[in-house]
């Protein structure tokens, strides 16, 4: 298109015959162009110029390449996002983590949608983000650092790294270095500043009394806060994207005020996310389902799931070691249809009278299941029940406040039912759990501990009468005990020995029911 054609287009636009064509101010490409740039050709985000993908155009609605257009080539990746119900599958080419042709990541849809709507889309369309900062929190291995890379390199943003190396030895040096870095980001907007393991700065003033190094960073904190407020007020196209394994409450709360950092929790994956990830990595659906349950019940992260896939590709058998130190886990019982093998009643029919379904769905519901079989038998049976109703489960045994905070955050984000073992958790933490979580809370123990809306004896949940075989099948599937023909021998036991069998069953995980029966029968 010639300059004469551009002028004609302007004249036509004035008469209302076609859209206005303007020279683009800035174009960012995701790769080097394969040939000369076609001047006076329309260019739009998501298209291609001389074979190179167009990541960003200013103005956002597009324009034409002109001699005055600034063209930048960034170290970008191709990002493809596919929605899968409550999950999103993010494919990145070339791989960010493995260095291979493609990497696959799975995130909760709610998390990805929040990041996309509030931060990614505005910047990629030439608008200021909802807030100049976002901080990803959550346990290690959940993909926080990777999401920072996807944000920076997948959407045409120019990244700058802000890390502890900015700290200098001399008075004022840290402040000067930080100010220079922030000014450089402003000059290249839309831009993103990456802060992995950001607690070195976002906790600096909190730790100032303990460390002279942290005290030296206090001035840098003030500069950062003032600059972020300025970006917010002036609508600048700059985003600070941070990540930390710390709790939000551990960070300097001044950073979390409106107009600064918005916290986004990335929790440990549930069974659905794990299953989707394993299927995307090429596992058979049945194997993916089995491995997902193993991983979730052990409290594994997405990083550990990736390691398991690599072991499988090498012909090894992955094992997930239970992470008790987290103080909670997402609980994933096997499908009850598989556990029952077409025999017996489903959990809802079995337990619906003892614990009505509304108690597993109502916010703020409190149920205590008491008696010697509450933890060994009633808890797994109610886990099957909750799973049948489609409710996620978070089991809590926290020993510290920070573990409890993380468990509550994980439960509320997924709208889960919370199971807590009262014999393993202190009264203070238990009371805090009761007061803070809006999720349904089921407490399992030998005696009542809280003012509950419903109190249930384990005798109503764990049936040792004519429904004993159904209960036993479910528990064998939950604890990984092979029935191996031992069901008939178990049914012949007295009521007292049946109860002893149910209490002893967890110790026979990976073994057989016949051995468990022989043990209790003496």
C-alpha cells in the first residue's frame, strides 16, 4: 500500500466508507522476521508480519506499518490456552521448563481467569492492569514461577528481573539501582517486572529489626510503594508480577493495600487437575485417574507430577511420598462404583439418613462424628459420600497457624468440605478452624470438641449389620486392601470382631483382607 493509498483510505473513512487506517506507533514481534517488513500493510495483534507472530500493537485496534513505526523483537513463546471445565490447559512452545518443543501446564480455571481478565488482557490490549502488582502465593511446585514466565514471554511484554542483586553495599546505592530499573521499565511499556521469591523485598521492613541487610532495603520498599501508586494514578502500562511460597499474612501489608499488589493463591492441584495433566502428558485415562488419586492423597504438587511422568517414560514406577508436614491434603477417594464392583448401595443411599446431603453442601455447616471408629472408618465413608455429591475434600491435621491458614485458603478456593481429625489438632487451632472457614466442617474424634450443628455417633455411619459387606468393600478400596476372597470370612465374624477389623484395616494397606481377618480372629 502506498502513501497515496493511505491518504485515500483517510478520505474514504471521512465519508464513512471504511475504517480509519493509522500508522502503528509500536509493534512487537515474537521472532525475527523472515524477510523485509511490508510497509503500509495493516498489522494486528495475533497476526503475522513477514512470518513473525505479532504480540503487541499500539494502537491496540491495529494500524499500518509505517517508516515511523518502532518494531521490536522479543524473546517470546507461543501460548495456547484450552478450557476444560474447572481447569485450563496451557501449552507453551517452545517449552519454558523442560527446554523441549512443548511444555504443558494445568491451572485452576478460576485462577487463570482472574489473571487473564485483571492483568494479561489489559496490558496486551494497551490498557493499564487493574492493579500495578500481582503476587502469586501458595505451596512450592504449583507453577507460580512458570506463570510469571508465561505472563512475560507469552503476551509481548518486555520483562525485567528484580532480585536481591539490586541491593548495594553503600548508602543510597540500593535506592539508585531500583529507581533506574523502574524507570527503564516505564520507558519500555507495556512492560513487566518479575520478582521470583519476592519475600526478600516484600518482607524487608518486617525483618528489619533482625537483619542489617533488611534494614538497608527499607528505603527501596518506600520507592517501590511510591512508584506503584504513581503507575496506578497515571494509568501506566507496567506490571510487577511476584511469586512467593510465603503466606500473604507474612508479607508487608503495605504492599497489599488497594492499588498495589493483588494476591492470587495457586493451591495444590486436586484430582481433576492432576488427571487432566497426566492425560495431556500421554497417560492412559485409567492410569491417569489412578495416578492422580495417588498424587493428591500424598499432597503432591504439579512439579512432583512432572517428575512422575519422566519416571514413567524411563520405564520406572513413580511413588508419591506423603507430605505430612503441610498439615493438610486434598483427599481423593476412588470412584465408589469401582470400589463396590456393582454390589451394595452407593454412599449417598448408605449414609443419607445419618448425615443428610445438605450438611455437605451448606456453608458454615458443622458436623461432629464421634466414637472409636470415627477416624478409621467413618471418615473414609463420608469421603466417598462427599465425592459422590461432587464436593472436593480437604483433610486437615495442622500443627501450626501457617499450616491452618494455607489449608483454609485451599478449601475455600475450591469450595471444599473440610475434614479434621480432632485427636491430632490442638484445641486452639481447632477453634480457629471452626471460626474462620466458611466451608462445611466435619470433625472426627472420640469425643465432642465443638458446638456443632449436628452430632453423629460412628454407629450410625459405620454399619456392622446387614450392610457390613458394602462398608467393608468401600474401606478396602480406600485403604488399598485386596479383598482376595476374605469378605465371606469377615462377614462371619462377631459384631465385636467386625469393629476390631475395621479399626485394624488401615494397617493392612497394600496387603490382603484375609490377613487382616486372621489378625483380629487371633
